[in-house]
C-alpha cells in the first residue's frame, strides 16, 4: 500500500501529523468531550455525524460510513492515491521523501512525463488556433452556444482546423516522432512513416485525469458530420471508462456543496459551470461504468444524476443510479423539464431554475415509479409494481422501507399493506434465485450501506465487543486466541481485522491496521475504534463475551446435529442415529447440565 515510499518514512510523517489540524484545513470542527465533530464533507447532512478521535488519530462518519486515518482522509478529500497523500502531507510537515525507483520505474516515469508534455503541447496548439483568425468559425459556434470566453479559457477549449496534418507538422517540428503521435492517439497511421491528424475541423475539449493532467481529447463537430463527438482512442493513458470529464475542476465544488452532479456531455458541464454549477462531471459520452462510480465515490457519496430526458437518457440514468447505489452511494435522479438537456435548460432558466431541478430530484424508486406510470398508465398497476419490487425488496432500513412502500402505494392508489405483501412475496421467491439486475441495488435505497443496520443477535454483539477489546489490549488478543482460536468470527470483516491484528502482533496500531485493510474493512475498523468500551472490569467483560460466543457455538452445533439426526432416522441408519444421539446428549449436558437429554 505504501508504494515506493519506505515504511519508516510513512510512519515518520504519520507521527508528525495531527489529524485534527489536517481535517480543519478543509472543514470546521467542534470539540465535544475528547473528540471533535463536524458536518461530513463526503455527504450532505444537517446534523454532524463526522467524528475525529485525536487520541487514536482516526476519523469516522456515522452517516455514510467512511473512516480511516490521516492519509485516508487526504485520499478522499483530494482524490489522491496513497503515495500522493503521503507526499502531500510529508511536504506539510517537512519530511523529505527519498526517491527509490528502479531503472524500470524510472523509465516508466520518464515515458509518462513525455506523454503528458506532448498532450500539453497539443492542447496549447488547439487553444492558440481558437484565438486566431483560423478559429473564427469555431469562436462563432461557441458564441452561438452562449459559452463565454471566460468559461472557454477555464476548460481550455480549442480548435482543430481543417486539413490533414496541421498538428502533426507542429509536433514533429518539435522533435516528436510520428510513432509517438499515433500511440498517443493524436494521429492515425496512413503508411509507414506517414500519418494524418485524428481531429480535424472540430471544437476540442481537453480531457484531464483527477490530478489535472491532460490525457486525451474530445472533438465535437460544428455541423452535421458524424460522429458528432470523437474521443481519443483507448490507450495507456486514456481510458474513457475510468475518467470523468471536468472532475479536476469539480473537486472543490463537490466538497463545498456536499454532492456531485453527474451529466452526459462535455457541453452540459461547461455550460452549467458558466452559470455557477461547479460540482458537475460527465461520463465522456459513454455508458457509466463501475470504475467511474468508484472514482466519484472518492469525492462524495451523494450524487444527483442529471441526464437528458429522452428515453435513452432515462435508461442510462437508472443504470448509473444502480451502479452508484451498489457502491454505497446515495443517489437521486433529476428530471429536466420540457425534455431539455442541462445545457439547454440552464441557458433558458439560469441558476435559479437549475436549483429547482436539483430540489425536485427523486430517489431511484420514485423515479422508476414515475417512468412506469408514463409507460403503462395507472391501470397497469401490476406492471408498475413489478418495475420497483426488486428495489423495494433491497431496502435494508425498516423506516426507509416504510416510506418507500407508502410512496408506492400512493402512486398506485392502493392500500400500503398490499404493497408490503407483494414485497414479502417477492423476497420469498427471490431467496433461491436472485435476479442479476436486483443485485445491483441490494446494498441500499438511497442510504449508506451501513446505515440503520438490522438488530444484532447476542453472538454478533459479543463478537463486536471482543474485537473492540482486542483493538485496545494486546494481552486480550492472546487470551482470545487461547479461548476461541484464530478463526471463530462469523462476521467476515471482523475475521479479516482480527487476522491482521494477529499478524501485526506487538506492532499493532490503528494506523498500521488501516494500511493492511481494504476499503470495506477500513470502514468497519473506524466505526469500532470510535466506540467506547462499556464498563471498567475488563476481565468480567472478557469472560462474559467469551461465554456468549461459546454458548452460541454450542447451540449452533446442537441444531446441526439435530438436523443430521432427522436425516439419519429417515434413512434408517441405526448406527449413525445412535452415534448422533450420544453426541447430542453430550452437547446438551455440557451446556445445560446432566438432567437434560434426549431419550435413547
């Protein structure tokens, strides 16, 4: 996880960092007891649920579930990789990070730097032509779209003129080979040693990675030529399914407003930005991907989807919402009135009109209900209900489910008990065979995956308590292992965390644990660490928790033996029946005393 940075340097930076000071660079904190609280920068909320524990140097949000240590916070808030976050904080605390690159890594870095330089030169070439006489037609087109010179400069728009090799001549004159131009998607090969420009007679939209480096281009025709949009080809540095247009500019707006707006096209983002919408990104004119969803989740879990209002846009919006919800996002879908796209709408109604669009956005279930009513009409209530049943069945929170059922019942004009009965029936029928598309929304319905969890049983609570003790006391780790072994947790995330504790041994710490764990377990760990240990008698707490788990294990084993006994009796296997009854009696006497038993 530490990349090429030595572990001792990472630890030095961590020791010199104060998570309270780091977080306070971005959001306002309020001290409450030993901890600090704030409104979470990663999702919208009115009541602070973002907690910082300065003693353990960790943060956790009880609203959206994100958590971690100082480097994780920087990764999320700035959209950085782990090494980038370490380097950023290292510069803040004055720790020099030595370079430890192999010859192969040095060659790779040199190649990447040259590629970025070539892309930057191409961008500057296109930008320069837009401001000259040759770009007059392009300027006129952009002015006709009401895109100001200021916003054109902000997004570094350019112009690729007519002609076969304008860019090629410019770049080869600077010592760049034709082979490089072809590999970077700036030109297409015509014959060995010859090529022609990929973009000709088009408005040019540079495409950046999250760090603000140009990695490709999109070209839009100014007439009826096809394709209307042409992107750089897929390559080593450009993968449209892993990038979001305008993200490097939207990062600050997303952080300040607490949510992102997902759009379809370049012009939508540029045009709405001009009208004050600084938190919008676009999916590069392709179907929204899981990789793009993961990228967006680095910045916020709150997303409003504002796609075009045509049938294709509606289908794409639903699919994007399902992907984002599967990743733990809280998603709403906006409907652009009058069948317009965001660009057309904001040009006509401005920022106030756009604010109403966002305000009137609805949950995925509400959106699908509205679309189904349009498609089938209210008489086809069964068809409408079938559209949303998988989503209703996936709602984890009883309160959220009740609200969603009430909404559905209101739209269908039926009793809410009728909808509830259909949801229960759907769940029963889905236990053995879950529809593939239903799995995309199984985590939540516009709520974080960890919000409003189902009530825990005694064993689950005991597992939580034991792991909480293990995180604080190394001697208890050894006692847990002696009493229950190394692998006894039924909660898979807890087992991963406990295994990491055992592996680290005496070197265990919250920060080192975060380094070893993946995203799902990091969230669980941060939530555990901000919880208090109830009571002061650790020995008594430990013994009670271990006893609870042993009793639960014994009960589970007894139930398993009884099931095996029923099978053996049905099969007439007398020998096995006898053996199972003896084991059952032994288990009962061990847990409840010798007076209870099974008659033989």
